[in-house]
């Protein structure tokens, strides 16, 4: 059985858990979101997309 979850949803859950449990300040989380927003519009976006696609393909190929 395969489970597919959006990376945005996964990262949102991780940030919420870090804010609530690990002491991540809300301002720090906002800065991280803004960094991601500006990285998505930069020249590095295709390289980051290729890396994350390759990483997710590698993880999905792992069989238990």
C-alpha cells in the first residue's frame, strides 16, 4: 500500500510540531517560510526541485 502526502503538508506539520514542542519561535517559523518563498522564485528553484524529486524517488523505491 502506497501513501502519498504533499511536501507542503508534511513541512507544515513539522513546523507546527516544532513551534509547539521544541521551542521554535513563531518569528523563526515565519522567517523560514519567507526564505522558502523567496527561494522558490530564485534561480536555484529548478535545482532544489530536481534534488527533492530525486530524493522522493529514492525513498519511494525503498522496499521493506
